[in-house]
């Protein structure tokens, strides 16, 4: 069970790193602005788009 948690953490970090690399590459890519926007918006862990939390915090 601990190994599964470790692998899940590593995969999350790898996905975040891959997303940052793709953001960097696509920012300078010769795509039309709308296409670039759609690609970057659909990347997981996209740093430029913050989605609202699914659950509200209890006050």
C-alpha cells in the first residue's frame, strides 16, 4: 500500500513536470492563438488556469 502511494506521488510529479514542459513548448509554437489556448487549457495541472474547488470549505 505504501508503494502504491509512492508511485502515485511520483506519477503526479512527473505529470506536473511534463505539463510545464509542454506549456513552455506550446507557448512558442507557431499555432494560431485559439488553437494554442485550447491545447494549454486542456493540459492537466495547467498553471495558467485555476479551477474553482469542487467542495466548499466549512466555516
